[in-house]
C-alpha cells in the first residue's frame, strides 16, 4: 500500500467519524429540546411524555455507540 492510499484510508475514516459524531449530536439536540419542553410544561408530566424521552435517549445512546466505534476506527487507522 502506498502512502497516498494509506492517507486516503485515514481521511475516509475521519470523515466517517465526523458523520457519526454529527448524527449523535443531532440526536442529542432532540433530547435537549424534549427536556426543555418538559421543563416548560405547566401541567403534570405524564408517563407518555417520559416514554418519548426514553425512546429519544435510547436512540442517542445507539448513535453515541456508533460514533465511538467510528472514531476508534479513525484512530486505529493512524496505526501504520
């Protein structure tokens, strides 16, 4: 493998890591908006609202794990 090919692999891994991070960050913003809405409610928070928050949080954790793997792969691609 040439140095240029190796560099291309590194760049691709970094881009994959960045894309995964952005996906996780976007989902984190969804969770944050959900929490903000719950804080602003003037009524008792019902279980259905917590169910939505739990589902959003589970999706955030899923994306966080994917981002962690992608970034770990990017770091590992630097080990020539």
